[in-house]
């Protein structure tokens, strides 16, 4: 046994279901699983571009919520793969964060 945290597996399918369950009824009509997956992919792209995730690491990183919201919103507008409002994107990002908290990927403390 090691003193380091075990690596936690982020399961996209579970994350999508978790996020979908947090969306309001109006959003559920407009936001499908593919749109949620697309935003999850953009989140990973943001983390990768900013050096916030490394394979096989357990180090914590500080994530600027406004920066990631701006990045995802700009990419959605630029790529035009899905049609989402900023509120939709914020809801998906909030859901992704809540999912990450639930499985231990994120920590809500300022330790």
C-alpha cells in the first residue's frame, strides 16, 4: 500500500449520466449526451493545454472556473459542433465538477 492517493478513473458514461440528472427539464430537452460528451472533451483539452493533467499523477491543480468557462464557451462558438448557451455550458461544467467531487477527482477544501 502506498501513501499516495490511488489514481481515480473518470468514467465519461457515468459523468454524462450524472450531469444529465442535474440538468433542469428545459435543458434536458435541448442538451443530449453527445453535447455533454463534447463539453467533457473540451474540458480535457483545456486541462491539457494548460498543463493541468498528466497521465498517472495524483497532484492537485488549481483550476480557474472563469477561465475554463471562457475557453469552453469560445470553443463551442468557434467550432459550432453543438448549440449551447453560456448557462447550458455553466450547468455542464458545474455537473462535471460535482461528479468529480463525488468520485474524489476534485477536492472542495483549501488545504
